[in-house]
């Protein structure tokens, strides 16, 4: 049973006792009845034969909310990812393709590698194509044949061996190409825009009644995709950012009144800047889009820089690229440029800020200032995934493969409170996660940097808390995953 929800997608929800809700993902049998099944070939695989209860129980679900109160309803759950006893594709029937879209991210090649190896080694599938250069590659480019041999070493390289792009999403041309090539499993790796694109591809495939499974693997270096615990590549990016912050610290500490400014990625969310700052401990000020700040006057950034230099002789500032964009557009003429996907192009806040700091010290103070600006933006994402991201990418890829083989479609995969789950597209595209500045993680950061609150007084924080979380006190990271949008509309189906 389902009900209409946003755009064309149908909310497949099942409710149980004590406020339990399963937000399920679509299945090919929802629109193609009587599809034949066959036993999962994994049960004959010697590597897995020793594993007790290797197959996921068909009732297993993963809870979205891990912190609950005695009287809380059980809340939203997602279907647990993993291999099923029955599959809906014979191995030699499968013709899979993989596409990567949006910006680069460490671990992209690992996901590609593990989809290919998972399909080959676990399910005996040997027809897999890479779509060259993102969505437009479906209809504008030749495909790339992917085998375990071709992908063997690619996890050691940054980037994506099949290329990526922004823009160029023409749904009907893409689905025509899927149909013409006889593709029946589509693995789509990309960020929020890509997952929106995957959702419309799934809708069109369903409309045409095709036996084609569409699986999304969420990617974003900014770690701003809701529901999932974290996105792959984020850990690697934070680690790589340490090198830039170290360099800024060494430079600043070696010269009179040295200031190191480091700009990191994060258009709308400051997760990379926040985690890189917390990890480093050398940072005196972290500026993110979620936390407004100002430059001049009492309690402003310039006053803080002067004070830190007088106290300590040097300082390091880390900024997310989306921080202070309001200040920038006030002083520069706003350009309003967009990339091919329609994302707003930001102006270089790091350069602008560095110049403003230099001007302030030259014109308003008698202090010497030595400022070094470091912009490692692309260096933190054009590298291979680290060990932890590589393991994570393997699980994501295998979860996607198990899901598609089991006939699920129109889903994205990811860990929810540590367990991999199949999540409906709308859940990961309906909003973007941001750092919650009333959360304990941001408080930890402020305690570590000692930066000013820039007018965010305890009173303001209390007000925000009253509005945002009526009864939940500061739960670590929990408020990032709060969801208030669809749950109230779900009808009871018990
Ligand atoms: N609403 C949408 N419907 C269909 N396709 C979309 C939509 N939004 C974006 N796309 C397509 O998805 C692809 C990737 O989008 P985008 O460039 O915004 O990157 P992304 O997936 O959000 O990743 P990131 O932001 O991490 O770089 C593009 O080809 C774009 O045309
Ligand atoms: O310069 P590009 O390739 O468009 O990508 C830049 C953007 O991609 C992101 O990393 C998102 O993936 C943003 O943080 C950043 O602004
Ligand atoms: Mg995006």
C-alpha cells in the first residue's frame, strides 16, 4: 500500500506496533508481477559457505533514531541491506552499468572496483559497462568495458576512471540508451543532484515497465547527505586537510605576527572545516556557512586576530568556502553565476578574507602582519580513499549489488547508525545536512579554538533550541539527522 508523496515517487510505508514505520524502497515486482526468482548463487561460494546466517532476514530493518526515550514512538526504519536468499536476476541475464556524476571524491574508484568485483565474484555476472563522463555519457559517448582485471588497481588512484560531469541530465535520452543497450542494472554514484537524477530515471524506467534495477550510491565530500552516518571520502578529505593546516601553522609560527588562512570545501555545510579543525588543534578560528560572523568592531574577527597575535604571536584560520558569502556579496558585486548543474558558483572567500585582513592591519593598526593563504581545495578530494574509506566503499558497493540482485530498485544505500540500509531516494534528496551550531560538536570546537561567538549568545542558542528540538537536549550529531517532513503524513497500515 502506498500514498503519493513529493513529485512522482510513491511512499512505500508500512506501520507496526508502538509507532514503528518501515519506509520501504521499491521492488521490481511492484510494477512487474510474477517475476521468476532463483536461489542466490552466493550460497555455493566457498568464501561465504562458512558464514552462519549470511543472508539477511527479510524482516530486518534499521532504525533511524538511535536515541529514544521511554515513551518515544519507535519511529522510522529502513530495510536492512545485504544478500537475500532469492535473487531476481540470473547471472548471465545481468547487463550492468556504472556512472559517476558531480564533483570528485576520494573512494570513487573503490566503489567502481567493488561493484565490478562484487558482481563478478559473488554473482557470476560478467557484463558490466562504465558510462563515460557522467549522465551525458549515456547518450553522447561510447561505453567502457569493466572487468576485474581493468579495475584491479584503480582504488589506489584518485578521481574516477569512467569520468564525471555536471549538467546533461536528459531523462528520456538516458532511459532510451539504457533500453537500447539492454542494460538491466544501473549503479549511479553521486551527490544530491545525482540522486535526484537517479530518482527520475527510476520513475521513467517504471513508467516504461522495464525490468531494470536502479541503485544509487551517495557521494559527497561535504558530508551533507541526510540520513546516512557519513559519506565516503569525507574521512580522507579531513585527513588530507591536516597537511594544509599543518603547513599554515608552521608558516605562521615561524614569522612575526604570522596568520595562516586555509580554505576548505563546503558550499553550504562546514563539516570538513569543523572536523579538520577539531582534529588539528592548531586552529584558532573556524568559519563555516552555518555560523554567521562579522569582521569589524567589538567581538568581531579583526579584534580577535589582534588579540590572538598579541597573546600568541601567530594564528591559524580555517574557512569553509561557503562561509561569509553574505559579507562578500555585500562588498563585491554579486555575480550569480551557476555551474552546468545549476549549483551557485561561489566567490573565493579565502582570497577576499585574506585581503580584508591585510587591509585592516595596514590601515587600522600599527601591527606588522604576515599572512599566508593556502587553498588546498582540490588537493583534498583528488586523492585515493584512505584505508577506512576504502573498507566503507566496499560495503557500500556490495550492499548496492545485493539490493539490485534481490530486485530492489529506486533506492540508495548507506549506513544508518552503523548498519547498512536501503533508503528511498526522497529521504536523501529532500534536504541537505548542515552543522547544527546548537549541537555539542560545535561547542567542542568552540571550546578548542576559543574563538568568539560572533553574537551567538547563550540566549540565541536557547531560542534556537526551543524552536528546533522541543524536548531533546543536546544529543551528539542527532539533530543533524532530525527529520520532520514526511513522518506525519504516513497513514497507519497495521
Ligand atoms: N533535480 C535534478 N533532476 C535531474 N538531474 C539532476 C538534478 N539535479 C542535478 N542533476 C544532475 O545530476 C548530475 C550531478 O549533479 P551536481 O553537479 O549537482 O552534483 P552532485 O551529484 O550534487 O554532486 P556534488 O554536489 O557532490 O558535486 C548532473 O549531471 C545534473 O544534471
Ligand atoms: O569545482 P567543482 O568541480 O564544480 O566542485 C566544487 C564543489 O564540489 C563540492 O566538493 C561538492 O562535491 C563542493 O564542496 C565544491 O564547491
Ligand atoms: Mg550537490
